[in-house]
C-alpha cells in the first residue's frame, strides 16, 4: 500500500463536519458562507443505476484501483429511506469492505431522507465539507434510480450509469431520462449471460446521441475491465476540465442547490400545516403555503 501524500485524515473531525453539513436546516445553509460551486479541488464522479446493478461493489473495486495512485478519495453513498418508517439500512459500506480500512479512503453512507432525486438533502454542503479536507476525488453513489432521477448530473463532472445483463426492461424505462444524461455506461457483471445483448441494446439507444458515450464491460475477478474503466474516467475528467465546461457545471450546480432548498422548505411548510388547514379550499391552502415559504 502506497503512502498517502500529505497529512493523515482526521476522521473524527471529518465525520463531524459531514454530519453538521447533512443536518443543516435551510436557514443554516443560507446563513453559511458562500460555497464555491462545482469548480472545487476534488474531482467528482457520480455513480448511478437501477437497484441491484452492483454499484457499491463496483465502486469498491474502482476505488481500490484508483487509490493506488496515492490519491485520497471519498465515497458518499446514499441509501434509500423507508417512506413508512423513515429508517435506512446504510449497508453500502458493507459492500466496500476491501477499501473501507484504507487510510486514504473515507466512506460515508447517508439516508436519502426526503430527497426524491436519488440523493440526499444538503449534498452540495456535504461535498463542500469533504473539499475542506483535501480529497482529490469524490464518488457520489445514488440510491437505485429509474427514469427521472438524475440529480447527480448537476453535482459531478462525470456521470457513470451502471447496468447489468438481464436489465432490458429497465433499460427501456430509463431511455428517456437518465440514459440521456450519462457520460459513461458500465456493463457490470459482464460474465453473466446476456452481456452481449445488453451491449447491443445500448448501441441501439446511443446511436441517436450527438456524442457517443463510451461503454465499458466489467466482470467479477477481471481487473482489466476495472483498469479500462479507470482510464476512461480519467479521459472524461480531463475533457471536462476546461473553463467552458466549468462555467456550465457551475450554473447547473447552483440551480440544483436552489431547487433542492426550495423543495426542502416546501416540505417543511407542508409538514407544519395543522390538519384542519387541509379542509379549506385549494386556492386558500395554496396562498397560505406560498406566504409561509418566505
């Protein structure tokens, strides 16, 4: 294991900073010092895909490969929150055991809570907290997503969509949404039957895109696929390092932050309405809610 360049991570302070950022209210976020938009010191990779595609295990293998270059890395893994109990298993870290003990790697699982875009509340603030500790690269893993959840696009320089053989129906469902936003497609578990068919289906979907995104196959126990995936990520990250790309990312990033805060504030207002208020006419309820958004 190569030595980490720079000072060792103060994991207790880092975890406390991430927890503070995750718990911050809308008012606290707005009162905090301005956060630099997407152009931060850390490169950000979004990892998304349908449930069961193997995102967490793939991230563990990818991090093990990329951290060998002595780059301190962080993984922000979002786990689904039960809409009934409000609980979350936070089990993504278990599938990253191979790298969780590496002193150069920090893995944090968080519940999706009320966020509806495959992420969690306050992701920009959490990323800013990670930036303050000097990470060179941050991977953001979404919960299992479908057609419409592509919020990670606004947070990452590269969005990686993970698919697996036998997911033909899921591929069709995602075609009009997240399929159009990804920069890189990974055929994971490519040693299973159906991998070639999935690649053919991907080729059919992607042929209509102005810019053909790369497709990489990764199989269990095959490090060549992981190496190819890592090299492809480096090429894409380098291509997005120009000023024009950063300006576009900054605009998307700030819009995402404003929309996220407005959604949270709306949830707060709706949760605070007394039961009798819901029995009033729609127009009156609407005006009341708008007046409370403030």
